[in-house]
């Protein structure tokens, strides 16, 4: 398995022509003071943008079981992915369940799983106005996630609820939702379970589909980007699945000796620049790894071949000071940034302490697929600190109490020129749990990363086609019969 991440030549990425606003003299002047000393000593904060509003573009105005509207806008930063140009796909998780209403389903509701398409416009700010750039996010589309095959839903019997099947279902469209009782089968990996808790998203190399990972299975699924219809479900090794299934998370994992733990499944997902490999990471130690010792804090990274669904390898990652990992994104075909964090900050009523990016290299890393216990823990990949997010935000006037507790999304975007220096944009976003008055608004943070910041690492970005809306529609119509055939891909 070591050959999978052998070092290989990388190609330089030129600024995206749609995103060359940094070529303008005005922007160069605005950011000149920030980078007047030349190469950055560390990634710097370029802009912060907020997506306001209380509803998305799904049109689902009917109420959920908890009384909220089905089109409630929130949780935008569970995951995000660059989709070419100034377009990003952003991801809410299983929906609004922070307010108690029915503990028998962990307060989850039939909020239909979805991703949002957001236009992110960066523009130069006026001299002396704070950050060097202004970010304006605009929601342009909401895509609901569904299957053409019937899914398993809860009946609602005995828990004072109706069926878990979304009211929007039709005879040929079955929507995934966040309700925790939508399950069946012998373990949590049943491909037809209707429950879905999205946590990470990446766009395919051709731009026509998205890969989404979740915490319930954990699942890694591929959906058509235009229609939202399920294309296939990648099958993970059985050790990732919880043998017990229950609508209450703590009950579900009680007594399990293997599998993901409650609400901490496949939290992060990366895609290599060539689009051939997706790389997932669990949020916290699985049951079998947590038993090693509390100090080891071993997480598993899994690499999956996109074409075949075969598992290419598993690699160990040890937490440093964070309580879990929120995301992973690719620097090139073998190096990755991992977002490690605590649960403190805005939304938790405390001061944030740990929101750190670590750099890892899987070149020559030990495949721990067949290892367990201390053997797996001792084979974890080396990691180096790359960015102290709390410190950088603090240097820009954001107190630790106002750093989002759930800073979860991470993605590289288009390259720009900053004062004549090629700069890679690194984007982050927060999951506000649909509670803007408690956990803050839907915020997006843009950092500038130069080649000097990356040291010996060379950044290689995805080359994602940006077809017109008409072209996307024609492609979707042309491929619809194939899209609607659900394939279970085995590893």
C-alpha cells in the first residue's frame, strides 16, 4: 500500500481566470501593507463573510416535527468544497436538533439532507478598513439528496411521532433525512438506511457529482451534483459500522466493541487532485481503538479508489490536544491538512482553545488495515503544526469567546495574486447548529497561503470544469437513467 502515496511530480497551479481579481492595482495596493515584508511567515486572514437569511432555496416550507420550517437555513459549515470559479458547495448536517422535543429520536427531525451552492465574491476592501478583502456569499441553489430506490424509515410507533418518511417522497424519489430512527439491517452500514448525517463534501474531477461522508453509517456516498440523486454507496470495512442500531445514539453504541462511536463517524473527507482517490477520517477513536488507552487517541484515515470502490489503505492519526478531527483536505496527492479542534468557543459559552491545522504526509505511511491495539497506535503518521487558527483570528480582533466552537469546514479554493505573489486561498466555515443567536451566523473565513508557508510541500489544486447552467442541465438529463441506478460498490 505504500506505493499509493509514493512521492510524485506535482504541477504548479495558475490563478483561475474567473478569480483574477487580485491582479487589479487596487487590490494589490490594499494587500501590499499586509505582505510588505515579502513572503508570509504564516497563512494570514484575508476576509470573513456572512451568509444571512433564515431560509434556503429548497421550497420546503412545511413544518418539521419540531415545528421549524423544512427550509430553515443553518449549519452551513459542516462541510464545504470548491466547485470551480467562485462557486462552493456547502453542507448542513442532519438538521436542527439542538432544541429538545423528543428524546426517543435524539430530538432529530425529518429535515431532508441537502447541500447548498454558494457564490463567493472576493473584492478589495478600502484602504484602512481592516481585512484586505471583502467576502460576499450569496446562496444560489439548494440541492436535496435522494435515492431512486426505497429507503428504510422509522414507523414512529410508540414514540408519539408519525413515520420517518419525508412528506416530499414520491413513488420514485425517496429522500434521506436526519431522523435517527430511519434504519434497518444488521448494522449501521445498511446502504438503504434513510438516516443521513452529512459532515463532509467534495466535488468530483468532472464536476458532475459530489462525494459526501456522514456519521450515522459511517457512509461515503456519491450523488449527482445537479439532481441530488444517489449514484452509489461505497462499502467500508465492517469494523467501521456499529453492530447495534438504535434511535438513541448512546443506546446504540452501548456494549459495542467495534465501530464508530455516537455522532463521531466519517467527519472529514478529502479528494486527491486527480480525483481518483477519496480519503476519509473519523472524528474520534472507534470503539476498538478507544480501548487501547485514553492517551493514544488513535483515529483512522481510509483511502478509497473512486473508480472501483476498493479500499487502498488505512492509516493512523493521533490527536494532539483537540477532542476530535473535523476535516481533512488535500495539499497534493500525498500530503493533507487535518483540522483538529476542541468543542469550546462561540456556541458552547466558553473560550476556544484548540482549532489547529496539522500537515501530514502519507508517503510511505504504514497501512494499519490489519493492525489493532498498540501496533496500530505506534504506526500513526507524523504530523506538524501548520496553522493556529485561534491565534490568527485573535490577531484580527476576534476574541476566543467569539471563535466558533464548531469550526468544521475546510477547503482550498481558487488561487489569486496578492501583491504579485501567487496565493492559495484556504476556506473555513462554522456549523452553527441552526442556532444563530447562540452559535453565531453562518460565517466563512478565507486565509491566504503562499508557497513559502507550505515549506517543502507543493500545492496542487483540483482542475474542476465550470460548465454553464444549461450545460449542467443537459448533462443531467443525458445521464439520468444511469444516475437512477443505485450501485453498491464493494471494497
